[in-house]
């Protein structure tokens, strides 16, 4: 790939700023007729669009005649004040670069993949003498056999549980494996063959691993036939215990194969994509088929202009979806792409093998696409229905709490501690699409001068930190480019009454925020009775909401969610403190040295009793560090 800098033409920099079409027209004069990627910048220097082209000169020339283009493109052209270009060797290379830049820069006029989650895989890790069966996310650095993707961690867990019954592979960590002197509970309940204690030879265990690999690779029938033959032979030899074990393994395999709601008889490996548009919103449903089995599905809701066609959104979605994922050998689509051969070349480059991109018109492949499209339509329908309900609730919040308009972002705060220990503050966020867990935050209470259990002081610290950072780092109109959630809240609910609200107001008044935020205190009802809450706002007498008002139930759910999140965070912190290792307190002891010490002595307690000479003999521990460890535990 060759990067070519095209300077901003001086002709475009006149005393009165030219319109976007004129800026673009000046660039066209120097563009090559080669594939590449172009970026459009607005007056503030922000990238507003990234595009790829087989012929840069021809593609960009289209923008110089905006009259025949739709309103979205005309707005984009009008906002353009500069452009940059990168020439590539092939169009598929341009497609890869375009997807990379869109993901990194998130321009507002591009189709954006909002839910950029990584999918889990099943890994048979072969680095150990007895390979381990486990869930895997992220890069494929570990040696072994990878199978997936699966649509969710739940699907992986369900499949691994069945694979344990079918192939008796271990799921324990290597350190647990090394420490066994007798079989664990999983061996007792026939979920593991017990290679750690020699209950099965490593040769026989390797055969189980190979059977599992073949099954997950699509050779399920041969594996089942082999197990059925062994079961019959064991029964004829009157080895009924072994026959019963093989029968249970066959049942587990049948459970895996029947787990999906739709199976494939002729499609061994494919990703199926279907898109549906309604009310200006899009939903892309993705189904994963591997080894003739349905390994789950996931609904994506890309952010795109409503004027785009479903095929245009799907094409942009695919390049971003596979930008950091491994494509299968077959990709089935609900809509024909404008350049399917370019997409196939791009995916083949990502996968390292040939990839077919098809829009089937008949047969089983067409049935799979129709099934995916039905799921996309239903998922989008549910989202629109939930959005309408959420919109009604937010309008109710605005009316009952006398706001100028429905809030786009609501924040709810709560504290959790036990007699002041492990104190944490928690913030949950809700908006037009319901709870936004991506924006949840926790705050470790750092002020050592606070009286243990001082809820007022903890809330002051949390809100001071939150709004000081917000005022310093977030412009008033800033929002999350993936979700559209504003950075600034419209409404803040505080768990507490008039005193708590007064403490909050002191903090906010001292910060002198650049925009108003409505703060509301929620005091629990008598005997903590849900439905009898009192609400406190500046300039109003305390009031209650009608007992059966949907807005009351909505606020209660928000308060309960903040309470749940705060307690969960507090418990996690307390648990971490309870299991913390004394070695972590010693400066210079990192993960590697800690592991070496624990492997040598067995426990931190044994390290504390070790002689200086024994500490010095541990790999990675110098004489000076050994002295430091010895002094730490011996009070010197």
C-alpha cells in the first residue's frame, strides 16, 4: 500500500470559504485513476466520511455534481472543507483500509457497527500433555484447535458441558492438574477421564481428544458410528459398565446436535446475514453454522442514514464485521451486493482461503437466509416496541418532574460499604434505549479523612470527581458515537432525602457547571415500603408520585438497579481484598516472581517462613530482593 499526500490546494483557501463541491473539484485535478481510500474533513478538522473506490478520480468526481445526489450526500459535500487520499494496489486492499479507518475514526456519515463485540470460541489447547477443553476470546496465540464462533458465552458453556459428557476431556487449569493426587469430582460424575492421576493413559486420552476434534470439525456421523460400534461390542462382551458409559456419551452428542433451533443438512460452514429496515432503523441478524450445526445467532443494530438501501448498509456492515474476525468458507446474504467479487476477495485475504459470497434464491441455503431475515424483522420490531415504551416513560418523567423536555440521559448514584470499609460509589445510566450498561461507572472512595459510614461525604466525593472530569473533558454537545448517548446527564437521581440532596447541591454549586442538570433525591418510604417514596427537588416541597403511576415503577427500577450495581461492586472489592496475596504488598514482586515463589514453597505462608538462603535460590530473586522479602515477613 502506498500513501500519497495530496496537499490542500491553495485555490480552495480563499478569503471567503468555498463550498464543499468547489473544495472537492480542486482535488479532482490531481487524483489518479487508481484504487484507494479517501477521507472528507469538516471545518473543525473532524473526519466526516471515509470511502473506497476502484477509481479515485472517477469516484470523487461524482461529488462535484451534488444536484443529482440525495440530501444526505449533499449535506456531507456541503460540510467538506478538506480531503486526504491513500492509494492502494487493489480494490480489496482499499476495502480493508476503509473498514479499518471507519472503525477507528467513526465518521458521522458512514454506516457504523455499533455493537462491536468479540464472539467466543471453543479451544482444545494442545500445549499440555493432556489437552484442555475451554472457552476462548481474543487473538489466537495459544496452540490448539479453535472452533467457532459461538453467538454467546451461554452457547459455549452449554456445548462444553455436553462435550465433557461425550468425550470426558478435562476443563481444569494446568496448575490444578499438576496439584491433583486423586481424581476430582468431575471424574466421579463421569465428566472427565482423569488423566491427571493416571485414571486413563495419555495415549487413550489423546484418542478422546481426536474424537472431539473430529466431531467439532463436522465428522459427527463417523464419531457416532464408532461409539455405537464400541458400545455394541462392550455389551456383547458383557462389559455393561463400559457399554453404559458409551451410551451416555452418544446421548450427549445427540444433545449437542439438537441444541440449535435450525439445522443445516448441506451447509457445513457458513455465516448467514439478513438485514431488515423499518422506521428508519436497521437490524442485521447473523447466524453461525459450523459442522452442519447452528452455533447461535446475534442481532446487530448498525447506525446508518435512513435514506440508504438495505444492500448498501449490509455491504458496509460486512467489511467492518470481518475487519478483525475470521471469515468462514461461505457467506450467505439476504441482499445482492453491488460488488460481490470484491467482497469475496477481501474476505479471502482475511481468511487465507477462498470465500464464496452468495445470495441464494432457492434450496436449503435460501431457507437459512429467510429464517435469518424473519429473526431480523422480529428483533427490530421488539426494539421499536420497547423504544416506544421507553419514549413514553421519558415523556412521563419530564411531565412529573417539570422538565423542559424528555431526558436523553438519566444517571442514578448509590453508595455501598460495611461500616465504611471497601466503600464504593456506583453510577448507572439510562436513556432512550433503556439501561446503558456500557456507561456504568464505579468510584473507589479515596478520602481517608471521611468518618466511616459517612454517606453524605461519600456522595460529595463521587459527584465532585464525576462532574469535575465531565466539565473538563466533555463538550456540552458531546455524545457516544456508537450509542448516541450524550456525555452530559439531563437528570440525576440520588439515593437519599433532603439532607443528601442539600449536600449534592453544595458540590454542584461550587463547581459552577456550564449547563443546568436537574438533581432529584429519592427517600425510601416508611419501613422502606416501595411505592411510598418521597422525591426532593430544589425549589419544590417534597412530593410523592401516584401509587400506580408507570413513571414511579420506572424510577424504582432505576434505583434498584443502582443499588444492585453498587452492592455487586462492593462485594467484588471485598472479596478481592479477602483473597489478596501478601506477596502483592512487596515492591518488586510481579506475576512471574510470585509464581516462582509459590511454585517453590507452595504458599505465601511458606514463603514467610523461608530462610534467606532458600529465598535467594528461587529463579528471578536476587540477593537484595530475597533480603527485602525476608525483612517484610520478619518485621525488620
